[in-house]
C-alpha cells in the first residue's frame, strides 16, 4: 500500500482485539514539565458502531488535573451522530485523563503536547490508540486481562474508625502492604514474560500499585489517620520513597498523598493552645500586634470595661491572628516533613485551597499572604484564580433581599453551574462563616 508520496509499505490487518506486543523495548522516560502552566493535549476519538447510535450523539466528559490544587476539573461535550469527538485538555503535567461516554471508558495517559487518536470499536470489543504516545496506551490495553484485571485487592475496611485499636490498625495496614507486594511480584512476572514492554509501562504500572496502596491505608476519617502506629507510617513511606515515579501527577490515586501525609502530621503533632480570656488586656495586646485598630468609641468602652459591647470587634481580630498562627505553623510543619519541593508546595496549596472550598469565601489576609508564598507557580496561581472568582462574587451587588427559590437552578443540568449559582447565593447573603469564626465561637 502507498500513502500519499510515501514509499510503498506492507501493512498487516489488525484482526485481534488489541495490538500485539511491540517487537523492541523502549526506554523513553515520561515528560515531566515541572508543572508549568499553559500546556495542553488533544484527544480525537471515534466510538464506532455503538448500540445507541442510530443518528444520536453521546454525551461525554473528560476529568483531568488536580494534583497541584487537589481538585480535578471536568470538560463535558457531545459526540457527533457518528460517534466522533475532539477534546483539548489543559495539562498541568503528564497524567491519566478519564474520558467517559455512556458505558465507554477511555483513559489515556497523556503527556503535555500530545495528540492521541482513539478507536473504540464497540461491535468488535476492540480499542486501538494511535499517535506519538500511543504505545503506552496499547500496552496497557494489551496487558489488562493478564495483569490489571488480576491485581490483588482489599475491600475497604469499614471496621476501622476512631475507636479502632492500634493493633487493629497495624493488622489492616500490614495486610494492605502484603497485597501491594503481591501485585509487585505479579508485575515482575508480566515484565519477564514480555521483556519489550516499555519503560513508561513499567513506571506507570508501579506508580498505580503504589498509589492504590497508599490510598487504601490513608483513605479514612481524619480522626483515624493519626492513630496509625508510626512504624506503619514508616513502612509505607519507605515504599513510597523507593518506588515513587515522576511526574507525581501520573495517577489520580496519588493526588491525595501530599494532603493526607500532612494531615497525619498535623493530627500527630501536638500544638500548644493558650487559654483565651476576652478582656481589655487582650484588646490592647491585639492592637499592639497590629491585629486591631481601636476607635475612640472603642477606647471609651474599654475604660468602662464594657467588653460585651466589644466582643465582636475583639473576636474578629483574634480570628485573624489565629488564622495567621495556624497557617504559619502548618507551613513550618510542611517544610519539616517534605524534602521534595513539588510535594511540599502542593501540600501547602492543598491546605490553602481547602480553606476556599470549606468556606466558599475569599481568603483572609493571612491565608492570601500564605498563598503568595507558595513557590510552585501553577499551585499558587490555581489558588489566586479561585480566590479572584469568589471575590468577584462577593463584590457583586445584590438585586434583592431574601431567600432565592430553587427555580434559580431548575433548568440547570451541569453540576458545576449549579454549584456556582449556589455559591453566589450564599456569598451574597453572607450566610457562610469561616472555619476559624466557628472554632473561635466554640472555644469562647
């Protein structure tokens, strides 16, 4: 066969469900862009002969990103009536993009700058990948029945909770580590049987196994995480240090590692809390430290020892001071437990971004200053963009006062749009309290 002006070539018809194994090994490493901004990848797909076709399009969505902020994003769209679709996905780094259309799942691991073509032949139960980075996808699909389907798993252990004993937690963690080692041994046998499997395949498969092990051990209530014996944490971290592969964004199961490891450290590290009494001395101390500006009227109330009338003024300043102390302590703790700069800065970003999610309000001064100290630009800018969005909503003038009806979202089907509308409503009506407002009210 001759294509265009190229020389005549001999081609083989692909009659099997997957491509056969590649004849030569490939030691090309993954692209690691250092989490730079502005990269993207393109997916061009064809879901062929799907049962629902008959001139109908399919709704699809692609989920991607989330390592630097801890929050993934989703793009939604429709195929044409023949099942063709194209998606351009922002790429923070090499990562698996989860593409789902009805019961069709296409999850390519893409590198920045990739363009990949996917043929999902529903009638013949066949999936083929084409493009510069297609080899990894085809290898994954070829070996899926031999390895991925046969991976050892543990059911999520619902027995473990904040009342579990140290011995119960140690037993569970050791069992999960044993499952991890069994999967590593299984992977070793697959690699020995198929020695031409690429370096990308091996690194990606090992990273998936490692990420699932970590997730299963730490994926439980935050009140339980800190109760794992330190020897268990040490064993898990030893495996992470030995077998982790870069870029860290490869598998979404690893995305929670920075946050959860920091969470464990926070719960396991005692932090001194001094008792607080609302009085004139506290108000003057807050003023001296720059947290509070007292008006003449406030000074008169202080002289009269009318602390009750100044309660909200003092509490606001105290909340700001507390927030600054907490985030500073957490950042210092993060610096002490993470040696890798990407993991360290992403852990910090996760904490600050978590405050935006928890309150749906713009960051206060202390958290905004903390966000600007994050040294990974992609992580810092993700936070600042979200903060700017919430600031714009907060500053939007109200058109009326009162509760807004559910009819506001009655015609919406996009979950993100509904969420944004609800956030706008909550912010405009000032009905949301910050974490530290609530904690401080309880403490006092």
